[in-house]
């Protein structure tokens, strides 16, 4: 209800006129709102109640009656949002205006409200944090430093099927709110855009991050297509210039929603913002690109991994996706062949063929020295870093 807060304020005013103190009136109003949300689900929307409770500092369950006339130091008030947090942890409904606590085991409407309140808190905290980092002109390197001979990948992308290994001859799929596979079921990634592949899009994005790592968050970064091709190990000709440009266009057209227990939901996140090419078609064509400042959230708290660029960029897409998974774990657990197939976004349906492809990818990693040992046994891929 859009007028929920207005109704609550008027209710408080009416109770004060009847002789209650403002704190006592706020308590009664809180109980009324709380009871409406829990005893009659659907009367109020979860979103409206979460907004009202997270913003209503007047509503307090622990406020003592105002008996003393001499000002005394009072304990810190606990808001409804804090009570919701406690209820969520305890997974039970507190006593409200005489309503008995039945203690249901399933997730209740109260839990949904508490989740919505927490999500709102996390979102506000993230917005404030990233805005503060921009104001201080902090760079990605200050959050997630890596040496110039290395490149970085967020663990959430390394363990998911954001970059696929489908055959070059297969046309890329156009995705609309597609649920992307992630190794961790607690993390939910949805994607709108053209299918991204490990063969080129992943490499181009990692190299752009390298160009941008010392620039203040949200500011443009400049590089030439010539330098981009050199750093990727691609030939210098029209074909590879066009290939690089196609990757930039696909990366710009990405739209991700990433929900993780580590942070609030990142919405409308693009791997590359606006970009402009000056002197297009020329060897010195300059690209001015913008990176979304909220990408920093994916790297926060050391939740990223580093790869040796001179070796990483030379391996096949399947080997690269296998290493993406292994490098994001200090001691990798054995990986099911079926799970690895999902991480690669592969359409392979023949188990024997996929087993041979996985063995070849593992041998590739050992040959270039990215891992000490890897092997396939009883349907699992094993690795020693």
C-alpha cells in the first residue's frame, strides 16, 4: 500500500490524542501493521511493508512508558527492521498483540518481509560504498590488485557458464533473461544479450579490465585496437580488428542480474558500458570505453582469481574454462564431467566424446604449466594446482 506510512502516522496521532505517549502510540501502530502482515497475508504487499519498516525509526517495540519527568539516558531504540532480523534468524514469529506464536518450520510471510528489508539495507549500503569509492577516485586495482603479467576473473564468472565453449560454426544464441548455470546453487545469474564465448569475448573483457585497473571507477579508459590485438596475441589485420570490434559490441550489449549471499542483487550490470571508436578502420583507431563502476562488487573481498596471461590466452576455450574453475579454488574438489559440461555451456551429449575432450583439455593445462596434474577418473575431473 502506497499510503501505509501515512495511515500509520495518523493512527499514532489519534492514539496520542487519547492520552498515550508518542512511544506507546508508535508501539501500538507497529503491532497493528505487524499483525496485518502476518495474520492476514496479502493484505499488505511485502515491498510496501519492507519500505515502511526500514524507514520508520519512530516504531519501537522496546520503548518504556514515559514515567519520569527528569531526562534520563535511555537505551538505544530497536526498530522494527531489527526485530525482523531477529525473527528471521530465529525462524519464528514474535508475540504480537496477543497473537500466539505457532512456530512454523516453513518460510513465512514474516521471513519474506525480513528478506526484503535486508535486501534493501544491502542495496543502500552498496550504493553508498560504490559512490564513496568514486568520490575518492579509487581504482579497481586498489580493491583487487594483480601484476601486469597476470589477468583477473571474478570467481562468480569463473564458476559459471557466462562464457561458453560452443563450436565457432554454431550461431550465437540471443538470450533474454536466461538463467545461467552456476556451480554454486546459492548464486543466481540471469542474462540478456548475445551469447558470450571463452574463445574471444572472455579474453577481450579481461584485457580491457587490465587497461582500466588503474583508472578511477566509472571513468573512461582509452586503448587502440592495434594494442588490443597485440595484447591478445592476435594477428594484425582487418579480420582481427573486426573480431575485436564485434567482441566490444557484444560486451556492451550485456545485461546481467547477479544475486549472491555475498552482496545484494546486482541489476542491469553490463560488462562494458558505452564506447566510441575514433579513426575507425585505421591502425591507430582509438577506443574510449566506459566500465560500470559496480563491477567492483564482483571483485570485492578477494573474490577473484589471477591467471598467467602469456599461457592463459594461448589455450583452447575448453581448457580455459576448466582452468577458470580450478583457479577459483585453492584446493579444487573433483569436478563431475556433467557439471563441467554445464559450466562450459556445451551441447555435447556423447559422454565418451566429452570425456576425451576433458582429458585433452587437462593435458593442455599440464603442458603449458598452469596446473601440476589433472586426470579424469570414474566420471570426475581431478586436479592438483
